[in-house]
């Protein structure tokens, strides 16, 4: 049996370790689409897994310049693999569309012009089709789909009828699940529907109730680093870099960045240029020095809805809600959809503090019933007191549901499966959805417990987020019990697919 893996960026060493675990279950051949040259060089020289083929994204990029644009090929490819056209493949790519990852937000310029974008789709699609036809994998495993190459690979794999499994966090502790559809938790959702219909018992019902009880008593974000206390949000903390310990760390980072960049013989489009990166960070630090305090308003004893800003650019919007990436417009539409007398509280994502310029937030202050809340404010205090949670695809609405609050989403997200959550697909419908959620909402605790139980039944405990953050420290990944459980979980799903 042969597996095809998507090994992008920091997921590469994690995915390689999963491959080693899969090997112990009888998966004897592997091929991979690789994001970065550093991972590619490691995979070629390691002796643990013999990959029959490795397709490197950065090598494909180098072919764009000399490629001859073939519109007829693109039209034919679009007819066979379009979703429904070819632009969604490009628009999910943060580097091609925004130069994010090589430049810091708010820098927002496409890396390529129109013709070169078409050439890129042409070059990448030909390479992916040829790769799959040559390798003929039995199944495909990926995590985040966030680039031109990964998006093409995922959809072409599905079009060819190759079982595809997406690894995703359940947002319940360190739980991770796999799905046949990146937009949902497909296996968990099937079990949830069976429990709801009475065809199946909720095996994890007691555990789900305990989780709900504990979360309501002591709510914590599923990513610890997203807590305001973990981020340098307060203006006073902007000067922390002047401490001797921080200064030494910064000098080490600068020295290492320049040394790594100039020692690298083959430059790639994904490389971060040190002096530009330093300039971007300096601008972010200056925004922090100036601060945003005068723009914030405090919570009051009043009726309000809540919208937590997303990180951006990010797959949470670019992949799961490609037509709702303009958060300023969403806030504007949400505010005008509220009944008279109700405010909309908007709060920045802790990770994005100091990234956005002041002019971005000032647009919110032009909307009469919008308040910008200080990012240091505990989000759970807001959620517990709100009448309604808006989100594109964020965790804030999931947490709102856990507290029994009505929610409206604008994209594909796993908890859309709940009857208590309404998805907005058109701004014209938004005022009516708001009215329905405010006037006719009924929290269904049994449904929520059944949903959580189904997710717990269809997930395994593995702290992929921490492993991802420490991906350059190999010992944290090797022989990881969580990854071994995840590999076993994937193997079981392969059996389900093949016997269906």
C-alpha cells in the first residue's frame, strides 16, 4: 500500500514521523509533495523512509519564468478540475496573493502578475497530475491546505477517486481528527447524525458532559499562545525587548537570520530576506510604541453582539470562507443587521495586536453602533454576556455555542452541523438570520452533548500544535505517542473507506 503525503513547511517533520508510524502498519511505499527545500534535502538524505518520489514546490516555482503560457491547456484543465474555475487554487495561497510569510501583514501585494499567475497554475497543475499518475498512491494525507500546490494536489486526488484524509484539530483539548472533507469533520458528523436519529448510542456522552462542565467553569483557549496573557499586548510590554535577556535573543535572531540567508546557495521564493524582515518587525514595534489605547471602549451593562477579528491572511478565511475575507465589510454588515439599541463589540485577535495600523481600526469607529474592545479583555467575559456571536470560521462562535449562545458563521466550519448555528451565505439574508437567532433561538444541550461525544469518539489525543511550534527540535517529534495514535487512527479510516 502506498501513501502520498503533503509535507508543507513546519508540518514536514511531523508528517515524516507519521509516515514512519504508518510503515509499522503495513504501508510500505511513500511519495510526498514538499514545501521547503530544507525539508526536501532532509527527506532525500534520511534513511528511515524510502520515498519513491518527492515533488518540491520551490522547484516548480523556478519553472514559471520560462514557461510558455498555454491558454488551451488551462481551459481544458479548468473543464476537468475547475472548482468551478481555476482561481480558487490561486486565491488560497498567502504568498502568491499577499506575499505573507515572506513579508509581515499588513504588507499586501501579490507576488506575481496576471500572466505569471496563469503560468503558475499551468506549471503546478501539470506537475501534480504527472506526479499522481506516475506514483498512483492508494491514499493521501494532509493537514492544512494553504497554497496553490497543496490545493491542486488535494482536489486532483479527490477527482481521481483517491481517498484523501485531512488532519484537523477538534478544538477540544489536544484532540485531532481526520476527515474525508476539509470543510467538515466527516466521520464525526456521520456518527453525530446516527446518534441524533437514535440509531446509535452516544458512547462518549459522559465524557462530553464532563468536558462541557469543566469548560464552563474554567474556559481556556485550545491554543495556549492565543491567550492575551501570553502575548505582548499591553503598551508597557512593548519595551520588554530592551531587557538584557531580550536584547541578546534579538541579536542572536538577527545574526542567525543573516547568516542562514547568505550561506544558502540556492535562493527560493519562500525565503525571508533578513533586512526586509527586520524592517517589517521594526514597523510593528513602532505601532506598539504608539499604541491604540485611545481607540478602545469599555464593556458596559448593555445588549451587544460580538465579533472577534481573525488572524489574516490565514486559511481560516482564505480557504474556508473565500468570499468573506474582508473583515471590515463583515463588521459593517453585521452592525447594520442588529436591532435598534444593540451594539456590536469587536475585539482584536491577540496574535494580531500591533500588526494592523491604526487606520484599520478607525474604520470600525465610523460605524455608529460598533465598539472596539481592548484586546486584553477576557474574551470569555464577553462571550458569557453577549446576545449573539458572529464569526467567519473562528473558535469564538464554537466557544459561544459551548456557553449556550446563538451563533452566525460566514464560512465552512465543523460546528455548522449544529442546528443552533446559522450560516450566512448572502449579506441580504443577514438581518433575518440575526432576527431569527435573537428571537427564536433555543439552546439544545442534548444535541450539543451528542455532537461533542461524536467528536470525542472520532478523535485521538495528540498535541500537534506544540509539535508544530517545535518542529525544528526533532527529539520532540520522534517516537511521539500521540502521532502513533494518529497513524493508527488513519489506518483504521483507510479500512473504512476500502470496505465501503
